[in-house]
C-alpha cells in the first residue's frame, strides 16, 4: 500500500492512500481549471504532482523508518515532459512541469543559479514502483485550452507564463484543500471555509444595492450635483450588458464613481454569469473606508477585506468581525472564495507575478471575475507595462472584465501607449456619459498659478483663511512649513505625513474631518498621502508643483461636495522657493510644464490629462518595465521555455521604497505586541500587527539612530524588529524626527 499522508497512528489504519489523494486533488484542480478552459491540464497536474511518493524512500520517510528530504515533486514533472513529447504538446507539458515541480517550494526558474528546473531534471531520482501506472488514470491529450487566443504583438511567452501560473494555482489550492480536509477528518475538526456563491446571491445583492441608492436619493438634497450623480449611475449601469472585456470609467472626483462601479459590477456579473467582484485600491489608507461602504450596501457575509494591516490579526478562532469568524476570514485570504473581495493593488498585482504557493493559490479565482481598479492612474510607472499586460491577458483569456476607474484617466489604451490595453473602440468601452461634459459640470474649483512662493508667503496666505490645506512634495518640507506656521502662531494647525504612524494618521484625519464639519479652525500641512481617495473637503488648497495627475488629485480635496462657489474655491499651484522637488517628482513637473503650454486655459481637462500621461509614458519608455519582466519569459525552438518565475517574483514590487522600518512602540497595543513577540508570538503575526505602528526611514538614517542608541533591535530576531527607544524623537504632531539621530542615546539590544 502506498500512502500520501500519515498520522500519529503507527499501524497506518487511518493513513491516506496515495491513489485516493491523487484522485481527489485531480477532481478539485480540474474544477478550478475548467473556469478558463484548462481543466484537462490541471487534472494532469493533479494526477502526477505526487508521483514521487511511489518511491520506497518516501514511504519509509512518512512511516518514520527513513530520513526526510525526499524529493517527491520532480518525478511527476519529468513524466509530464515525456508525455508531452509523446503527444506532441511540448509547451503545455512544460507549463504543467513547472507547476508540479513547484507545488511545495514555489514555481522555479527554468535555468539560472540555484534550484532550477533544469538542475532538478539532471539529478538522479529515487526509483518508482511500477504500480503507479495502474493506479494513476490520467489523460495527456488536448491540454491547451480550446478557445485560447494568442496575441500578435510578441507577448506569446508572457501569455504562456501566466497560463502556467494559473494551472499552478489550480494545483496548489486543490492540494492544500484536500490535505487540509484529510487531516481535519482525522482530528474530527470542522474547517470554516464556506462562502456564498455570487450567482446564488445576485438578485439579493442587486436588490440591496437598489434599496441603498433609493434611500440615499431620498435623503439627499435635490442639488445639481446629486442629479448628475444619479445620471452617471443610471448610464453606467445601462452599459452592463456590453460584452466582457476592458472598460474605462472616467468620472471626476465627487461624481460617485465608487458606487457607480459597484452597480455596474453587480449588473454585469449577473448578465454574464460571473463568479466574483474584486475591487482593488492603491492605498491601504482608503481600503477600510471602501470596504465599510460595501458592507453597508451589500451586508457583511459577502465581503472579504484583504490587505496587509488586516491579515491574521487574531490567533483566536472564535472571535468575530462583522459577523464572520476571524478563522474564516484568515482562511479566505488564502484563496479568495468570497463573492466580493476588497483588496490592494499590491496584493492583487504582486500575486499575479508571484511564485510562492501562498501567494498564487488565489489566482484561479480571478477567472470569470469583474476586477475594478480604483485610481488606475496610480499603478507605479516602473511596473506599468507588465501590470497592463497581465490585466489585459485576464480579460482576453480568463473571462474577466477590467474596469479602469479614475478621475484622471491615463493614456493606457493602445496604440497611443505602446503595450497598452487592446481595445478596438475605446469610446464604446467608456462607461461614463460624455467625460468632457462631466468635467465641465463637476468642476468645483478655480486654479491659480502663483509661480514661486516662499514658506513665509504660504504662512501668510494660510493665516488669512480659517480652513486650508497645503500639500508639498517631501516630508522634510512639510515639517519645515509646519514649524514655520507654528512659529507664526497659527491656530488649528495640523501636520499630516508619513513621519507619523498609520495609527496616528487615522486619528489626525478624524480630527481634521471633525474640525471641518463643525466650522472650526483647521489648517493642514501635508504630503501627497492626503490626495488620492481621502475623503476630506477644504475651501482652499495650495499644491506644490508635481505631476498633473497629483495636482488634480489635490484639487479633489477642495470644495469636494460642491457646496461652495467655484470662484471662491481656489487651488493655488506654486513652485516652492526653499525646497527642491525629489528627483522622481522633478521629471513629472517638466512633463506638466510642457502640457501647460497647450492646455493652460483648462489645466485638468480630460484632453490635458491624456496628453500629460502620453508625455510621461513617452519619456519613461523602457522605465515602464524597469525589471524587464516582459523579457524574462522566453519560448525557443520546439516550444522550449525559459521562464524566470522565481527571479521575477523576488524582484517584482509595486513599491520600491528603499526604506527601512522603525517601530514606534509608544502605543499600548504596540507595546503589548512586542511583549507577546518575546513571549512566543510568531514573528510573522507580530510584524503584521505592528504595521500600523511603523515609520519608514532611509537606511542611512536608521543606521544613525541605531548607532546612537535611539533604536534597538529586538533580541533573537536579527534585524527584523527595529524599535524606537528614545520616545522624545516621536510625537503625534511632528512624527519621527530622525534628523536628531546624531544625538547620543542608550544603545544595546532589547
């Protein structure tokens, strides 16, 4: 008898037969692959993934009669290559081989320096019992999805690599769930993984959305703005019957695009029988706000919120959040089975280029989904081309609809952008009614180009208003300006910057909103973090020169609800006299300056924004795929692949901060987490719980803080947890003053 998994019982009475495990994994993997036509390929991966367990060495290992470290993955990968050669389907065989070989350690590179697929094929393997040929009932024919469409623009290898990653997702999720179910049955446990299916809930969810919007309309004042929001919603939902694919939703700030996009997603998913709605947001600071709105509209039991600051925040299975157990939420973050997923761009897009099993398990659940990218213009430039390519591929071959939802629609459509979304008729795929008209009718501010302004000029102008927001390009300038305002005696002064922890920024923003709502003094000096998606409304805004999209986002914080006269809602664009822009901003300022020559009369018009992005993309060009991701997946003669799955995954990051974290443990919760860490809390869980209490600094600044004893590492964890010891260097008002790092502290290790 050959076994897949053993238990504590040495007699083998409750061990899992290998043939049973392979059969069940095959069934689950095939069901996942069927969603995008790869059910046969996923099934073959299921049959062969544990082929190496038919080796006596592996059976001795799980019977505790032999050593561990037995490779049970490579045998199946080698076998599928042989089958591919036999059946004349070498490309699909190679894709399945990557998946089988990586189903524990992660997708490997084909060639290179360490632990490659080529190396594994060269090493000797333990002999297999011929019995496997009687117990494994596979079919290695017709593996390529029948309706798969190949691009004509040289993306073939990139497309094939994604197909391989999706097959891998089907396999690893099926393998994990089947193994989990076996051990749960042995232990008598129940696993809480059940979520309702979107098609089964669709009528109820649409009725809930309609009721919510009707109630909102009844309670809202009959203003031109609210009438326009209603028109936008009606028009967007009316286009839900259009075929699946890529859409744009170009609605200025305040036009209600969040709810309009949700209404479209519900109607579109019902029309085309789609299985999931995924709402992806660039900033963690606004994801909780969006998830809260969706819960209010649709109810708690269909929403999964997945981002770094919520992952595995509790170790208790019996705690509940919004009526759902923490255990169920944590498990759902592994593979996204919920009908509606609210997540971040980092979580979504980095998973699409990942190699680890834990990041890839969810990918098959992207198939046949409506994927809405909020603030689509914020996809970082250094990964723009691969991100556009992978989203476009999801629409082409995986039944997805992609909605690029933004107030500043970037020029991401081919041919105006080389490598852009392949949309035959962009006007037909725009969901909003006449974006230029919306821009005119939703215009709520007057732009003032002030030229060069000193900090004293800004202090003087801020002193003349009771409520105002100044946004500058660096943390250093924000602090200098805040201190200048403070020295001038300005009341109601607030400083908002990533010098402060995320936990403190939430408190600060809540305080600012309270002041604004009640007409109290509120003068805010901030960095750009206050721009995209932050729901806050000032009568006056000053913005240091930056990219045109950033300046437009800043304008969205002025007269946001349209309650003030346009002529009085002034957004002042200025060039700081004392502070030079960071290098990454300087280039965008130059791009904006070139666009201003032609569009000075209407700085934020859709035409100006599109021209600006074309200018940026043209200037950056090769920098739009900084790591050359598109060139790291190759197909040669005879469909031989050379895919760099592992290397790309290690290098692909949406946020290239080059920064080092410092934990600010002045809050009781942060202190308690550090105590728990030293008491045995898993470091991964501690790191997640501490994310809201971290300030990122330049590595050289952290080294100075460490050298002078202001920061210490928690003993026993290397350099993973760097904790601020000199609490006087941090306050909620100013944030972390790393500039004082050259003062002497205490030194040592916690």
